[in-house]
C-alpha cells in the first residue's frame, strides 16, 4: 500500500509540475530578455543622465571653486577695484597620514614654505585625522604658490611630501587706496558690498561659485566632475581717474592748509566736490573730506583709545537731559553714571558712529541749506512765469521787513540801487525777496519740485537723502519763509540735487538723471548693458537758460565769484554762504558752483565747504579758490573750449 501511494505521487508530480516548471522557466527567460532590452534602450537613450545620478549618489568629496568678483573701472578702463588671485593651503590628512614616511617631510614643507607652525598642524591632525579638506592658511600670494609648485613637481627631491594642494581664491583690492572712496565703497565678509558702487551693484559684481566633485566610477576609479564658476560682471563708471585725482588733491590741500589755524582739528567739518557733465548727467568726479583707505576701511579706529572714546561720550552726555543730574566734568565722572557694561556698549556705539561718519558720502547723503547758489533758480522761475522781464531794478537798504521780521541782506549796509543782473552779481538777498514775493508761494514750491529739490534724483549710489520733509509746501509757507527760501535759506538740499538742477539751468533746460555708471561688461569685455543718459524732464526754456548764464558769467567777471575766474576761459557760476542752525553761532557752509564754457557748457564744478576751520567761516572765497584751482587743471585735460577760440 505505501509503495503504490509513492508511485502515484511520483507520476502526478512529473506530469503536472514539470509542465509548470517549463512555463515558469519560459516566463523568466522572457522577462530577462525584456529587461535586457529595456536596459539596453535606456543606456543608449539616457545613459549619461543615469550615470550622473549614480555618481551623485556615490559622491566621494567636493570643494567650492570661487568666482571672481567683477572689476570697477573708470571711463577709460583704469581699474579702481579688482579681485586679485590668492591661494589657500589645503591639506588632505588622509593622504598625509597614510604612510609614516610622509608625515615629517610634509610638515617641513608646510612650515618652511607657508610658515605654518607644527603645533597648528598637530591640532588639525588631532581634530580631523581623516579629513580630505583642511584649510591651514588663506591668502597665499602668487610667488609663494610658485615656490610650492616647484617643490610639488620635484618628485626626486621631495618624494615623501604628500597631501598638500593649493586652492584658488580671490581678495578685493583697491589700487589707488583712498581715491574715490565715496563712490567705490568696499566689501565685507568676502563678497558683500558695503557703501558706494560695491553695494549698489553688488548682485552684478558677484558671480556664482563653481564646484568640483569627486566620484568613484563603475570600476571604482576616482573621477572628478567640475562645474566651472561664473564670474561677476565688470562696472564701467563715468568717473575719470585724472579728474578725480585732481579734485582730491585740492580738497586735501585746502584741509591741510587750514588744519591748525584756529583750533586743533580738521580744515573743515566736510569739504566736498562734484564734477559733472551738464549735457548728459555723467559724474566725472565726486569726493569728500575726510576720506578713507578702501583697503583698510576701519583703520581710523586705531587712532582712538578708550580714553578718546570716553571723552567723546562725555561730550554727548553733557547734552543729554537724562544725565543733567550728574556732574560731568572729566571722564572719571562717567564712573558715577555708567556701569562698566553700559560704558563698553557706548564705546562700541561711538566706534560705529565714527566709522559711519567717515564712510558716508556727503555728496548724496547729507542735506544742508544751499544759500545763494539757489538764487539763479529763483531768477529762472521768475523769467519762466513772466514775473521778470530783465529790466527790473531794486533798491537794497540792507534788510527787508517781511511779516513780523526784519530779514537782512548779506550786505547789512545795503547795496543801493541794482539792476536784476547786478542783484545776482552782488548776491543781494533783498532783490531775491522781492522776486520771491512776485512768484508767490504756490509757483515757488512748484518750481522747487520741478528743479528736483525735495525728491530723490535716482543716482546709482546708496544712501541718497531726499530732503522731502525739509521743504515748505504752499500750505505751511508764510511770507517770511517764502522770503528766506528765495535766497536759499530755511530749506535743505543735497549736493547731487543742486548739481543736477543747476545742469538743467545751463544746458537749455534738460534735466538729466545723474549717474556714475556707463556700462556693464562681462569678464571678456563684452557690453551686456549700457546706462544711457536719461532725460527726466524739461525745467526752463533755452531763452531763460541763456539769460541766467549771462547773469552768472557776470558773477565771476564782476561779482562775488571773481576769485573763481580761470584765465583763458569763460567761467560762469554762483557763490553761496549759508548760516547754519542755531543762528548767530558763527557756523557757516560756503559753496561755489561754476561751469565752462559759456556757450554749450561742458563741465560743472560744485564745491561745498562745511564749517571751514577759520575765525570767519562766512567766506565763500574758500570754495571759489578750490573751484578755481580744480578748473585750472581739468579744463585743459578735458579739452574745454577757451574763451578766445572762436575769435581765432
């Protein structure tokens, strides 16, 4: 019985299962054929793509390849800001420690070539003995890099030096140190622009880092894939290096000459100059004093001890109502009112305040009362509105009673009888007040806005002040305010605002957006964007422009701006003397804005001296002399047309 049962199962298994096994085998063979075919197709169609995916998943190591930040150059291509190639010393500890005989020779080269001390190496070995990427030193120069490469390539002399390699990097440098510091700015934390063009064009100047990846391929060989960095764009400015150098030379000369005449301190609180092309809004030079070294922007703080900072803090607290209850005569008295941690905090705040004061661009960031440089705008508005015909005359007795105020002229004894042209040549406040009254507050405010006062010019530099809240409106302007505004007091402007508006006065009425960038270029010098002149609006007619220019030529030839004259050139312009708040303290801002030639002006030079270090600050001659010295040098260089050229 058992024997029959076994035979039955054997027969049943052989017939049924054999058939199933054959079918299963055929199915497996067909599936295998299908898969082979599919893999062959995928490999042919998308093999590279999937190989890359696999290699990505088998990443062995990687490193960043730094981009090169774009250059900033002047209008002639001279480099003002560059990124110089440097090298970082990197050690592959896994390689260095892979054989005992490698360790000491490699240490010797690290110390002898790169001055990396043995204890620094040992510290890295202890912390990261298997690390493939250890930066031991940054900022190695080209000469040192070449020295190492000779060692690295000499396998006979240095067979056991292993694991050292150099990584390329870049450092920002400014070849002319302090030159154009207000315009250029500097970088922090590698490639973050701070101030100037470095800040306003930061995203264009920066590129994109590349990366090098290491993989093990299918045969376990080590392969590298490199994604190249994309370098930043270059900025071509409107600045002319030679003009900028001349401007800064004369600013420094003035401040050195006036540094110690009356008291210890600088020659002025601020001295600033803008040189501009009135035909297109291009700024050829822009500078203010004091300036700073772009390569060492924080160098100023080395000159300040804690005692110096405490003295400055003491002066601040004397003016603070909260500290009036304390006796604050010497810095020792600070112990009474400031806890140690609070004192340290105030020192830090004072350091930052001093640096921000140094780094500011006076030409765009500071506002002030313009004084008499505004008078040509008042006269231009009068002509445009038909309130002036050119045959007006005025009698100046030294003051004018307006509302409840006696408002004085610059000449308190009075100018006597003046024509309209003579009133500008003599800078008569009384005449301007009469003109302002004729214009009326609504139209006066409208023309202030038309000339760009109280609004941003849109210059491509950071930190521009608008002065919007520092001008009167028709609703809050009373007769006395209209009178003082007419000769440039009791409202604020920036240098950039006044220079841009003035250019429209002398070029026939075209208000151009001021700018300091001409082009954007790629790393090969190809132009990717052009910053063409932008005509914003019309301000005055050509006829009014011609009349105002004639009057301003008289200012230099016959009036208050005579010391700004340059032999051989027709120079027009206007002086300014603005009394600062609080009135009656002897604090003044003096200025001069001039141009040449008389017909089709090519250059505008605007000079501001804020609180000159002199017993008589109310002397616009400080500004006219600086302007004259600058114009004498830049006119021949720029090819400005001479006065007698048309007669030849």
